[in-house]
């Protein structure tokens, strides 16, 4: 008999790659969706006929209990979140409801319906915030610097607490930044690759960004969802850092993205006055805008995945350069199609 998996946040970047992986492995895949006036399958539009969708909400434990009864899940992957850090300052309570209490709701639903079900919690490197050690690993102290990071830290600890209190098979994956062609446009990486495509195709002049010196450990979502699955296949539950052990500035991401379309960027000025110039044309293609700075900055994130590599046999396969190239290529195609549609419509 095939295993049943329930994925919250299935229409997002990670949810879609995980759904593909589990379908390939022969799982019956169930996905939680919030009821909206317009049905939006997001990143799983292409596989929607292979997924059993259940309407539920992370803030409504009754609906989650119902989702567990319907799915009879052997594995639950909790990927649902208000996941945009900047928004967490504007909506701190909503972020806490979903990213913190929502985890408890899901754990309670499992406990009520099928306590032997295995649970994966999507934790985040943002919990490290003002980093206490470089690189960060599973034993590095946390110091979150945003309402998002704080809410996710609650989710992380309540997962550990239910594991220890109720002997549940509950794991947390402390995932460092992972991007892809399916990343939401509001995230800085996708904002950059989308802008690079538009600038290359002549439909945008420049892109405005925040802190160019922020350093992040960037990998590809497809590699990271494989780690989620591996965690739930072990004999005992545990928490793992999933990262590349490489860190780069936002500036380096910009340079790499532009290089993939044959544009060399030259930097001038410092801080908010810094600009990026197209070497060949002398045009300003990157500007810094103060409004994109965070109220409390996270300067550097660099993860050590040694434990995951050793115990799970996990290894990332997509390099940083390939990640950026995939994103830029995808955005070039999307923007080209957008231009064609505008031309047809006149």
C-alpha cells in the first residue's frame, strides 16, 4: 500500500517541489489549501489532477483535524507560513498566528487523529538572526531579528517539545535560504532575476534593492525538499541544518545574475549612494533604496550541513551559479512571453 502524505503550503515553492518528489515515489499526496474566492493552484497547477486537495486553515485546529481524518497521513510536511520577513513587521500578529500557533494546531491534529504519523516542521535560518557563531549548526544559539524569526522559533521549539513530551516522530529542518524558478516575486532573489531579464530585454531601466552587503547561504529548493523527505525516513526523529556552507552578498547575486545575460556590473559609491553601472553602456542598472532595509538587519547566514550529510546522506546537487542561471533563464522566457502577449493585444 502506498504511503499517504499531507503537505501544508503545497502551492508554494517548496510545497510544489516536494509534491513532485513524493508523487515520483508513489505517495498519495494530499495538500491543504485555504478557501479563496478564486481558486489558485500556484506552483502545482501542472500536477493538480494528481493531488487530493483539502480546504483547511492553519489557524483553525478543527479544519486540521478534519484534514488528518480525510488524508490518514503517514507523513505531514508543515510548509505553510507567512514566509516574507519584511511583511512580518507589518503583520506581526498574523505571522505569529500562522507560523507559531499554526504549528501547535497541526501537532494537536496529528495527536488527536493519528499520533504515529511522522511530522516535518519547516524551521528557518532566520532563527539565528544576530548570529552567535559562524558557521551556524544545530547547536548554535538562536537570536531572531524579526517577528518572522521569533514566530518560527516558537514553531521549532514546540515541535521539539511535542517530540519529547508525547514521543512523536517530529523533526525540524533548519533550512537556509533556498530559491528557485518558482520563488515568489517579492523575494529579493526573484526580484533580481526578474529585473535582470527585463533590463536585458529593454523593458526596465534599473532595479532598486536594499542592503547590498547582506550575506546569505543560497541553495536550490529542489535539493532542500529531498532533505525534508530523508528526515522522515530515519529510525529516530531529529533536527537538521540544511545549507550549502557557502555565503555570498546580495551584490554577488546581482553580479552573477547579470553575467548570465552578458552584462558586467561596475559598482560606484557606498551605502545608500551605491549604484551598479552596465560597463558596456555606462547606464545605471542597480540603485540602493533605503525603504528596502530591514528595521533589524541579519548580516550573515552561513550554515554547516555536516550532520545532514553524515546522517541523512544528503548533499546539494545544484550549485549557486546553476541556481542563478536557472532563475534568469526562466525569467527571460516569462518576460519574452509577456512582451509577445502585449504586442498581440496592441
